[in-house]
């Protein structure tokens, strides 16, 4: 537990002078390890001062997209345990729903959101261009894999989560040798009325996947997929739920969530496409009109902590933190072939392709 005091009470010592206690002495060893800080450093002082200010604010509101509701709530609780007196109000929704809610807040001049996180990186570009984000340079950025540095030159938003979307299947209905091994095999006629996908109009992950598949194979890919009458949910999380239930046999799903469900005894497994799994990065930013800016900054630092990396492993995700020890059999990002559209392709592609999707799939 991290404790803080800016100074000790005045002491009636021999000289009757105040006896000051250095702030960083109140950062416990566990708190220092959590945030990757060394004792007796300016960084330790900074976090201690930030925590003191955050305690005065008492709370923050986090619009969370890239984790399911249960994990988002769990992460908020872990943060509060590490930094007592700072509560996290979690609002979990799909990328487009969360952005719509944030847009309504902005229109109403209501500062409801402190930290906005999303799977649609284009949303951050739009918010930054409108001057709605508070630039913040993460003090713990050096703890993070360099491939995730510098997503925005002005530090208006940061990458805080990475995972992949690949193929998944119900193991009660499909044997490993029968599972699709490529994205092209996902649209094989044998999967007629047996596949499940999310909707690009609701999910940033699905939108990015649609942009990448269109980049690889053109819109004919989705016209062929539509003929197979897939189950179309909203969030990409829905695809795993449908596979677990046995309602459908194969899906385009987040690999981490599939592996998490498999570890819990559910009949699902991952198939890594030969063309490459789609690398999904999720961002986070502080809103310029945040009512709890110090709590928001402290929470952003926490998203790069050892605790967050440990949660990524527990949830079978890809920890961003350098030097994280991975369990045996755990696939590192470096061991996976990954593909991904650029942020500019996502910004342009998701709105255009979502309209084509609605025309093609009728939903």
C-alpha cells in the first residue's frame, strides 16, 4: 500500500523547528516496484506529489473499452487498493457507444469523463484535432516496449493495451485439423451458418479487422462472408460468447479472450491465421476538461505498471511492459506473425466500410 505525507507535524525539538520528512520516503517498496520506480529519485517524488493531489480529488471516471466489464472493474479496484482514497468510476461500453457517450458529454459541456480509452485509434486523432485532449507525457514510458512509443508526437494520447484478433473455434464442434488456418478459409462455404463476427459500427476491434481484411482481399471477401449468413453481434466480445454457447462453430475473435475462456474450461480454442493475426492497439487519453486531472494522470501511470502487466498475463493478453516474465507456453508478440492497418487507414476506412457493411449484411 502506498502512503503519503508531505511533511511531519511540527516537533518541539531542541530548536523548536519543523521536522520535514521527504515525500519519497512514503513510497513503499511495493509501490515503487509496482510503478517501476527506483528509490530516492525525482520520479518517486513526482508520483508521491501526484498521489497527494489525487487524494484531494478523491476519484476519477474511466470510459473503458478494450477490457470486458468484469476486468475493467477489477482493474479499478486494484488501482484504489494501491492508491487508497482515489476511487475509479468505471463506465464500460463498445468503442462506438463509448465515443457517442463522450460526444454527448462534450456537446452538453459535461465533464463526465476523466480518462478515455478506446480500441478505435482514429477517435483520439479526432479528439486531439478538436483540442479536447490534455497532453500528458508518461513518466513511466521507459518501462514500455519501444514499438509502442511515440504514437502521438504531442503526447495527447498513448498506447496502453495490445492484443490480437485471430480465428477461433468451438472444440466440441470442430477438431483442430478442421479449423480454418487462414482468413480465406474463414469464408469457405463449409462454414455456412456456422460463423460469428462482430459489427464495425459498434466495435473498434471489428472495424480494424474489417479494414485489414478489405486491404488484403477487397470487399468481395465480405460479400462472400455475407452469403454464409454469419451471426453478427455488436462487440467482438460477443463472438466468444456465441462460440462458447455452441450456437456457432468458428469466429473472428480476440485471441486473449478465447484463451481466457479456454483456461476456464470452456470449449474454445485459437487458430492463428497464416496471413497473420490482426494486431490491435488500444489508446488512452486524459480529457482536457477533466475535473480530476491529477487522479487521471496517476491512473495513466498505473496503466504502465507491473500490476497491469501481470493482469495482461492473467488475461492472456500481450503485456507492453519490458522485462515482464511470461509463463511457459505463453506466446510473445515477437513469436506471432501480425498484420495491421495504419491509423490513417483506420480513420478513413472504418466509416466508409461500416456503410458498405450495412448494405452488404443488412445490419
